[in-house]
C-alpha cells in the first residue's frame, strides 16, 4: 500500500489540468482514460494512485494521510486553514476572491466607512478574518452556490466570492470593491508523507518546478 | 434494547473498552520498559495545577488550549495541565533541586487540551515520555532520538522516520530580518508551509539583503535525507546557522555510533515548536500515517521559569496516534481476554472454588461461571467474552473437560492432576 504515491484531485477541470501537468513530467495514469465511474485509478507499474474527490475534501484527504499529495485552489486552503505543506503554486485555475456589491450601492458607498456589514459567501472563515483585520464587524450568511443572487433578493447587501472573468457578476449587476486574494491551484503534501517519502516527493517537486518555470506565467 | 437515558460524552474524549484498553496498556508498558532500560525514573505529576504556576511553563499556544476554572476552596484559578513536560520541569526545579544533575525522569499520563471540534482531534491526550534535565551536549539530544527509535521499535513499528530539525538554524536566518510584525508573520507562515512560490513573490518587495533572500529561499526545500546538511551548509553564511549545523552533525555522529542513523531524516525548515524549543527538535512519523506519533527536543529555557536554570531535552509519545496507526499490528501483539471460564455441573461449589484458586496460583487467568444453567450457554458466553477455554467440572467433581472456545476441541482431564499443576494451555 504505502509504497504508492497517492494523489487526491478535485473532479473536473482541475483534475484534467493536473493530469496534463503531471504528464509533462512522466506521471501518467492510462487507467483514467478507460473508465469514468471509478473513484480510484492506479498506475501499478510506476506506483501512483489517483483519487477523484470533491475540491473541498482534497485538504481533508491529504491532512489525514489518506492521500500523500493533493491539488486544490488557494481559496479552499485559505478557508480551511489545514495543517499541510503547500510547496508549489501550479499556476493554473487562476481567479480572485473578491468583495462585491450592487453597482447602484457602489456609487455612493465608501468602504472605508464600513463598520457593520452583512455578507453572503461560501467562504465564511476567510471573510471573517479579512474584515476582522480591518476592524469591520460582519454578519455572515453562508451559502453553497449562486452567491450573486443574495444582493438581488436582499439576503445580504454584499458578497465575497470567486471571480475569473467577472462576467457572472456583471450580468447580475455587481461590481468588485476589493480583492481579498489571488487564487491559483496549489500542490499540497501531507506532513508525514513529505518525510517518509521524501525521495519521490522531492523529485516530483523538482520536476514540476522545472515545467512550471518553462511554461507561460499566468499570474504575476 | 435502546437505553433512553442520555449518556453522551463531550467530543474529543474517549472511553477505552476491553481490547482497545489492552492495546493502550501494551503501548504504555512497552514504552515504560524502554524508559527504565535507559535509566529513567518515573514521576507522577499532580492532576490539577494552579493556573498562574502552570502558565509559567506554557507557550502561547498551549495557554489558549488549557482547561481552567475557579477553585472553590481557594478562590484562585486552577487548570488541568495540557502537557506534562512543564509539570516535570516544575518538579525538577522546585522539588529536586538538592539532587545532583542530570535528572532522567519519565512519565505516563493523560492531559486535556481544547481542540478544534473536528473528527480525529482529541481533547483527551495520552502521553508517555521522558525528560533529560541538566545536560546541554549533543549526546543528550542523541539519547532522546535513539530512545524514540527504540520506543517505536518496541511497540512494533518498523517503517518509520525520525525527522530532525534545529531551531537555532532558523533563528540564525530569521533573527537578522528587520520586518514589521505582519510581514514577518507572513514570511514564517510561508516557510512553515514550505510554500516556496509565495515566499518568492513576497521577497520581491520586502526590504531584505540578497544574502538573506538566498538563505530564506533555501528553507522550504531543506528537507530530506542526511545529505540535506550539505545543501544547508552551502546555503547559509550566518554564524548561528552554521553553529546549529555543527551541532546537528555531532548529534548525527552519536546516532551513527548507536547504529540507528538509517531512521533519520532532516528538515531544517520546520517551524513547529519554534517559540518553545532552543536547539535540536524532532518528530517521528510512521509510513502511511498522517500525523506525528512522537516528538521532542531541547528546551533550555523552561526550568528557569521555575527559578532553576538548567539545560534540558525531552521526548513524548502520542499514545492515541500510535494506537490508531498500529491498530492492526497490535492485534497480533496484544493478548487480550482470559484463559479459562470455569463452569461446574456439580451442586457442591467447593471443588470449583478450590480449582479456580489453584489455577490462578499456577498463573492462569480464571473466572468462575456463576450464573449460567448449562454447558452450551456457558460456552457461548465464554466465546463472546474472549475466554480462550471453557473448563467444565462434571457431577462427580473428579472428571473435567476442557473445551477450546475457538475450535470446540475437547480434552478430558483429571481433577487431582489439574489441582497439582498438570494443565498445559
């Protein structure tokens, strides 16, 4: 079991991006192309195992050691604040975590004067920490999706959410007020795995650093 | 049947039932044997402390995790210790100061800590460990690490690593930086997470010299086998870090003469315990288990907080992590259950009592089946409750039948021979 290197990857786009990046350094998994219902894929020859999980669960699998390595957005890491190593910025999946509000509210709103605001978000921890540092009290409304709806129906005046192009926000009449963090996908590593499998993991990090540096830089 | 009385436990604390409790006790016993073999003597610190006294020996992190409350007798705040090391430091500093150093002390106990309300985050923590007080040389640090290795081997771990760091190496690099609080904190967070990408980005704008930058950027990758020390020597130029590397090399040399260097890995970017430790630090990891199972290191400043400055180093095993990680392996190592359930078909109970007493004297674990009516019922009970054998006394009280509960294999025995010590299980 434990001579395998196990990856936890979020299902979907990030998984594809991750596998194409890993492919550049010779880490592949032919089994993945065959079946799409499976949750665990193995490359027995090279001793790699890949698990397809929900993005929010990636840090959990890695923190507890069910996976040695994971790929996850910085937004999830900031929100969950886990005990993990985060050695590499993979520089894909670029987006931003922002504070936004309706355009008409923005016209005569002064964020410097905020003292008590209500915010709808998928990221209550990040939001609370961000505003606590500014001395602003927030009333948080945790939602699981379609955050842009909240200001339209009066659930909250403002939101904290991820944007990539900003199109969804614009279509819903929202404008950005402030960026909380730039977000990209990160490679995360379990603490014990980094020590007990240091040879394979060091090699992986060095190889990845090489191909990431060679490739085009998306974020600055 | 569902019991309608609410009996839930607070989260983060556990009851250990038979088998699990046997395994826990096995870990405690084997580790204590190792501590004794190295000449350590047991202390049993008090279960409750005066908060102000306890806090002298606690870092910020543990202070926040301490269970504290009002003492009705004195009106003062008292606390359950979140860690045993400060208690041993207090004992050494105040109760033993007339004795010659060094002190080799060991303990085995449980402490309470506030923890995040998350699965697998315990608040009741079982610790077994040692403190070596009064020695500042590398050989003392090596003793802790060699004992960590021997302890892990003693409880049946075979695939593990002891990961060593040196906080003075880090201080040599970090102390020279003149960064405002939040930026210094951000740099430390990036180093702790081995987040080279963020560290690079941060250092582009921070006021640090090229030399400092080079040293800082090396930290997230200074982990691996013992060859890491060579990379580290090439990466740093400040005196403190160089001295720390010399110290590490001396510790490694001692571990080589103990013949245990194969279990060692190095991590010079490890910030854990940075505020508390003063030299060599280490953590033990089992292959395939995500959390450290033991940890330790040098803490030269601790006993001074109790008025008795002395160099010191220590080692603690996290018994619950070991229990979880080694659960399967312990099935084979830990004998649980009892040898014999004694069932009598005779109406006079005297022979049963005499036989039970004789067998216990011979060293067997024996319980009397006092309440079941027939042999089948008794056998079912014996099997369910982990008795390895059912011993039946027949009507005449001279013939016995021994039934192995696993395979129901039967052996006929004679009462007087068994009383005399003929039984072999």
